[in-house]
C-alpha cells in the first residue's frame, strides 16, 4: 500500500514527511490534507529515479542482505517482516520501523558486535547538512523502537572515482561516519516531531513564501503558494544587492515599485530598463566583441547526459557526457549559412563518434562561437583527456573559442524583456521576433537529457525512437541557429548611425 493511502490518524509522519516539514510546515500540511495541489517537477522525478538507482547499487557494498519490500505491504506488515529478519539476517535493506507514530525505512542495516550500523544512501556527490537531519530522524525512530544502533553513516558517491572495467562499489561510494552529529540532533528531532504533530491538528499554517521554498529542495506546492505573485515582480530582480524576499516582506511586490535609491549596479540598470521598457546598447563594446571574431566562424552547441553511476570506462559520477552537437557555420560575415549535426546511437558510448565527426566538421584554427563557452570547452577538455591522440586538435578548438554570452552577460546589449536573465532562452525572444523554444517538443537541456535516456529505453522500438531523435535534432539545431540570429542582432546594434545626405 502506498504511503498516501495509509490512514492519516495512524501515520501522519514518515521520514520523507518529517523532512518536508522541517523545510516548511505549510508544505507538510498541504501534502497531508491537500495532495491534489502537488506539482512534481520533471527535475524532481529524475532525481527520485536517480536516487533509487543509487540506493539499489549501494547494497552491493554489503551484499546478500535481506530486502524488506515496500510495494503491496502496509507499514505494519513491513515492520513485522523487519522484526523477523532481525533475528537471523546480517544485513537488511529497507528495514522498516515505527516509533512515536513515525515510520521510517533504513537503506542499509548491518549487524556488528554490540548492535547494528545504519547506512543512509544519498545519490549526491557530498555530505550536506540536511542529510544529517535525515539520518537523525531515522536514528531516533530505530533507536526508539528498541534496536541498538552503534553507528550512523551517510553514503554518497565519490566523484574522484573513474570507472575502469567493472564497477568497484567500494571506490564508487564514500561512507562518512555521522554518529556524533546524529546524536547531537536527537533532542531537536523530538521537539520538531512534537511541533509538526501539533501543526497537523490545526488549519493550514499561515506561512508566507521565503527562501525555504527552494532550500534544500524545490517545494512541490509552488503553484499554490506563489500564485498571487504578479508579473514583473521583485523576484525577477537579478544580480547581487537587494534581497527580493526583504522587499516582499516590506510589502513591495512589483519591480516598478522598488525605491530606486535602494538599488545599484545591474539591479538598478534592470529596474530602470523595465520602467522605461528600453533596450541598453553599448556600441563600442559590441564592436570590440565583433572584432574578436574571425571567419570562417562556427557556432557550436553540445547536448549532454549525466549519470550518477558512470556507464562507460573513463567516466566519473555526474560527469557530463556529450551525445549530440549542432554546428552552424559561415565562411564570411553575412555569408551563406551551413549546418552539420551529430546524434549518437543509444546505449553506446557516444564520445568516440562525437570526436571523430567534430574534428571532421571543424577545420583546424577556425574560430568557434559558443553560448556560455565554459560548458563546451570543459566537455572538449574531458574528451581530450580520454582521447590523448586527439588532444592537440581538441585543444585547438578550445583555444579558438569565443563566448557569445559575454556581451549579454556584461549588458552591453540588454532588453527589459530579458527580466534580468542572460540565458539564451530569455535573450532570444527578447531580440528575435517569432523565435523561441516554446513550440519545440524539447525546450531545454534537462528535457534533452531525459530524451536521451528515453532513446536508450526505446532502442528496439524504431518508430518511437525516430520521433525522439527528430525532437532532439530540432532542439539542438535551434540552439546554434539562435546564436546565428543573436550575432546578427549584435552586428545591427553595433553599426554606427547612418549619416544624413
């Protein structure tokens, strides 16, 4: 039986609900009583799937354990199965416990002299503070249920590990002893549980929006709590300076209502541009940028996937792996536009094909333009490290790379329509009429990554696979075509004014 189907009077709290309540009591109340308002993002779904995969793989650190299943069993049944396993098992996966009306499942329990060790597995690259709160509530429940815990660990991925052959689970994972920190949090856990229980007996808490809406996780109830925030609000304010939540607490909601003497730098620039609905143009700086380019000029964009568990040799956890690129180019300024592209086949290491085709498409010494070039250049460096025979050519591309984001990030060219953002998704529609990502089946890099993973599942379904490939090619091509169009805008804006005859 799923958690949401359990009688509320029996288990209003579980580990996940407790953690939701630690972040915001209102979120926990809504999750309990108004689950229909829940909006789970694509990113959250991907993180859940990735975390589940990591959790299963981490069991191989202590193999041959007993698994306590979740699906199809009530909380009480899972607790009963756990109690039976404790009598004979050395290692237990997903052991279930209740105490003080709270239900938890421990990722791994390992029997040792004097008791049991608890291991909480996280699909991240480092220990984070809220993981300690997570481990602390589990310790509280398990210890309170009568089981003796001798140590508590948080297990996370080791990004220094580079795969070479079969996965080495002991090298892939890092185990950090957090027993001291967990014990220090026990009194706070007990108090927080009491606060959450009292809160759940009342009406929806009157809690306004704040930094807790996205820290440590993005809340699933943004649509409910943020629905009254107006267009062009203080939360569009970008850059360092005045804090948007401070303004909001003072009753200032709209960007136009911010007192100008509170702002400076880019925030003041953004506010003034929005008030006057104007475009900022620094012709001199734009011409300097144009002078830094040479022809033939190549516009390059990579699409990448990342996996918490490295799929191929030479990869580390969470390493971005290019599986696709789009390349537009011109032999001379304003000349004919050419295009080339590459999209790897699913379930094969894409790096060799990417390097081979890219070096065929980009001549040695050519000027290459990217948008936020550090991303593309870092991928090229990683490819060069993996293919040392191609290192010289790949580094030549890096050395001749320019960044199209520079004039927009520095606001040598800025439109009030960008709302403070210099993302290409914001800049493109601000300057190029009728061109955006809204009509594409794939509209951002996260969706492209998910599409690649879909390709890997659809390898034996050619019709569905062909459609996903088509969508990916359209999206990546849009990125480099967008760069072409934005460079044309820069050329036009940098041109000196026409002289009267």
